[in-house]
C-alpha cells in the first residue's frame, strides 16, 4: 500500500507515491539538513588572517581573528588571506631551490638597464611586502602576484626609474642604501595608486654590477675608489683623534698658565703685605728691625752653619768663646785595678 500525495501546479497534477515506512524519516531529514546548512556558516579566522565576507560577490564586512558567522553558501562566502605573512617578489633572478646550496635562474631582460650617465648596469632586487587591506588585495587588481603580476612589473619600473636618475658610481658604491629607499617609496606610491592593498616593507639590492664583458675594468675602478674612500675615512679618523687631543692639551696649558698666574699674583700680594708689615715695624724700631732682618738674612744665606753672635761693644776686640760641646762632663772614672776597692 502506498500513500498518494497530490501536488497541483497550474493545470498539471502529479501523483507521487511514498512508502508509508519512509514518511516519518522524511519529517526529520529536512530539519536536519536545514540545521547542517545553517551551521556551515560558522567559520574561524586564524591569528595571522583577516576574513573578507562577500554576499553574492559584494564585500560586506571584514572580520578579525576568532570564530564568526556568515550566511551559508551560496549566499555568503569568505576569503581568509594571511595579512601577517611576508611575501616577496624577485626582479632579475628567480630562486629555483633554496638549497643549500641555493640555485638561481637569472633573467637579464629584467636586470639590465641604463644608469643616469648612460652606462649599462646589471641590478637585481628583492621586494618584500604584506597585505594592509585584505579586500583591496583580493578584488581591486587582477593578476596582482606571480611572475607576470602587477607587483613585479611595478617593482621593475621603480628600479629602472631610480637607477636611471643616478650615475653608475652612486649605484655601485656611494648610495646603495638611498637607492633602496627611493625604490621602496616609489613602488609604494605606485601600488597605492592602484589601491592594491599591499604595503612594501623592504627593498633589497642583491647584485649591482656592470655587464660581464667589462666587469674586470669596473672592478679595478671600484677597488681604486674603495681605497680612496678608505684613505679618506682613515684621515678623518686621525683628524677626529688628534683634534680633541690638541684641544685638550691647549686647555691644559691654559689652565696651568692661569694657575701659575694666580700663584704669582697671590705670592706677590703676600710679599707686599709682608713688606708693609716689616716696614711698619721698622718705623717703630729701626735698629731692632734692621738687626733682625740682618740675622734672618744670614740664616738664609748661610744655612746649616753654626754661627756666633758677639757684641762688639763689650768684647774689646777679643773673641770670648769657650767651646764646651766636646768636654767630657758627666763621664765616670774607670778603676785601673779591679781588685782594689774604692774608698768611700
């Protein structure tokens, strides 16, 4: 036996027969499938990712790391690009195998160019970048990455533009760092003009050299210029070393002269004060002061010599001197005969 369901669509009538034992099963299948379909809208954005949700192809929101929900497909779709991943593009060469040892394939059609002084130069660079706007990165520029992508073409344009404005010596020796900075800034302006959603993090010059045919001559020139720069740096280093020393010595001499000046001035002032003090005493007692000055002068003129002062008025011209320094006063008499007792 079967149950007959009648579906009427316009003038048409359809008769579908369902076995009775499957009727309860169909009642559960549809809700379960509906729940599973709705649950498929749950998605998780990784720590280094950003979620871009599209509804029928139009971007409606950007989601940050963590669990989120969207309407199930085909209504909503989500893309999860890795915005923290450092990506790179190579100009002038291609890494075949990272090694070790690393193997490369060179593309001279990308690396050969003219410098500002119309010299041929072979320059290779690596460009590193990150995603700063996931929606623009995914949908604004077609064929953004890859060997024929927009980023690589723009990097090659920026490299040729910057190198073409400088003489070959600046690119080879003098201004490599500035060349990298200029390429990065120009490439970032180009990509911002395209609204590509990428941020250039680094531009690194890998190889900058003349063509192989003239490489040896250029090497000699470069070596000579490097020697010149080395000698200049050594001379500047010597200058930086000797000038502070000379300034220090000059300062030391000036300080010593000022100290000597101060010492002489103070000593002269002391001598003047001493002379004035002596003069004042001299005015009070000229004979005594004259005698004292005479005796002090003799002490200075004849040091370490025993001197005797004799009053000429009482000596009558005779030197009255009794030298008693060597007299044996206070010595004990020795007994010549030890067997004889001393009488008390």
